């Protein structure tokens, strides 16, 4: 489903983004990313020697640690770790550094909506900054379907999300624009899902 010809470019505007690299001195690479008021900082350690119980002899293992802004790590935070791990594993050329570990540490700074997408984008930027070999880069986009109007809103903040009947996060690779990560919550039809995916895909290219 392609709506790129009927949807003006102005419809793909996201919240303002700002990225600062090398904000942390200890990691091999780091990136602080702000999307609107949502902000995270990601640090990369590695490739480093893997612990024996986590070592994979023919490729690097990817480990992700996500720390919320306050309180202990929750179930949702573990889910975030899983999505970031699987997305970054798909992008990294893990066979370049067998039997090693690449550790991605993410610290939440402010959550005003779209935290998963911001986290994935920050992790990708930190990997680039650390010089980790990658097959492609990643662009993650959040969107929602508004209750009642059925409008698709790109990169919504927390105020807009209060009126969402469904929320989506898609991550696309820079080469073929394929979906490499998809997170959904709420109720939606197949048509709505495909429309949301197409809007996010188009937005990821601007």
C-alpha cells in the first residue's frame, strides 16, 4: 500500500530532533538523542571479551541494558531491551568479531512519548559513533491512530497518546526499507496497520 503520491511531504513532519555524540567518556561510542522532549543517552562498549556463558564462537553477542529515569527496571523495560537487542543484532555485522560482546547501555532521560523509537535511534547512532561494522543503519518511527477520527499521527507526544486507540513503532533498514522491528499496542484492523506502516516508512526517508 503506497500513499506517497497522495500525501504531501508536510504530513511526514516529526518532532524536532537533536543529537550529540561522544557525551560519555568511558564508552567506545555514545549518542544523546532528543526527539521533542523525549531524550535518551546510549553508550557502546565493545567489542569486548565475552563472558564464557554468553560467548558465541562464530559471532559477537549483543547485550542491551535499559535504565529508566527512576525506580527499578520493570517488565516494559525488559521488553525495550529485547526490541533494541533484536533490532541492533539485525544491523550489526556480528561475524566480524566472533566470540566477543557488544554491550549497549541506554539511560532514559525524559519520556514525553515515543520512547522505544527514540531508544532504537539513539542505539544506532551510538553504534555508528563507536565504529561498529553494520550492514545498514536504522530509522525508527512512532505513530498512533486517533480514537474517533481514525487519523494517523506521526511521532505523537504523551498528550496526543491519551487519545490513541492504537500505537505503533516501526524500525526500517536504510538499504531496502524493510521492517526490522515492529511494536504495536491497542486495537486496529489490518488495513489500519498497513496504512500506519506505510506512513512511518515514508516518514523514515525524510
